[in-house]
């Protein structure tokens, strides 16, 4: 009986020691949610770029800046843009919802609504 107990204890000790690793395990990677970084176009072909907190809208033919400003992520799907229109010389706040990874639905503080599609 004593030999069985020693064998059982030894087996448990070996089983537990196999669970321990002397080298640390790598931490799991944190998956980021959707991002708005990159180029987006409206139905008229005007391209807006989101990069590192900066927002810029340009014409496609002459690359002229139409509006610029900043953006902040309110959540993983909501973006607030504070921009200055160089065409109208006005400041505007725009809220956008990332409804799919390739579509932003936006509403300006004046109530105008528009959509942007991610450019490949």
C-alpha cells in the first residue's frame, strides 16, 4: 500500500511539473477594432484622408486641399471630425459612424448627411 501511495504521489508531481514552463509564454495579441485610418472617397470622388489624428479632404484632379482638421475616435465605431473648409472659410464638426469596415456614414453639425467609402 505504501508503494502505491509513493507511485501515485510521484505521478502527480510529474504531471504538475509538466504544466510548468521555465520560459514565459508570449502574451496573446490584442486584436484592434476597425480603424478609419486611410483614404476614403465620397460619391463625387472627393478623397478624404484620416492619418494619425489629422483629417484632409482633397480634389482628385488637382490634389487641392478643400478642408483640413483633426479627428478623434469616440469609440471603435464613432469618429468626431473638427474641420475647416478652405472653400467656404467655415469651421464645422462632423460625426461619422463606421457602419462597415468600408463605409462611413457622416452627419455635419448643420445636419448635412453624406457617406464615405474606403479606397483600396
